[in-house]
């Protein structure tokens, strides 16, 4: 991967990291991309407004979530203003939410859950 520009996006707005996550590429490939990516790429949304951690929530894959849960993706919001915690709660991804709570970022997850459940968040 020497010389590759991991910040480039395809016609759908996917970076190499996003494409690897959505195609459920090997964890070693995703680890390599995470090492090469800037923090901005980790939260760079595709044309649908999703970023890698949000996409990974759909797969409910513990090892994949563990790779992506630390860093800026955890508190990033998509184009609709949702965090990965919002998606887990609203989308019924209980397994993903449980995996997030088991991560080393439990305090941030609990804080996001409290924010999500606050009256100010509700319509």
C-alpha cells in the first residue's frame, strides 16, 4: 500500500476504508487502512452521509467494531445528525450497542446514550 492515497473517494463517496468496511474485508486490511488514514478520513461520510463506524453497526461484527470504535468515529455525526449510538438504538442493533458498551470507550457511549434519551433530543 506504499504510495496509495487512502483519502481518495470513489463515485459513491467511499474512501478505501469505507469500501473495506462495507465489503467486510479482512480485519488485517482494515487495520492497515486505519494506520494509513488520517483522523478526518475515519469520519469522512460517503454520499449517503454514513461513515465507516455507522456502516459497521449494521454487521454487528464485534472484531470490526472493536477496530473502529476508538477515535473520532465514536462521536461523529452523520448528515442527519446521528451518532453510532443513535443508530444502534433506533435501528434495533442491540448486539452492536452491547459491543460498544463493552469497548474501552464505555463512558463516552453512556454519555451519548444519556444525550440521546434527553428531552431536548426528542421532537
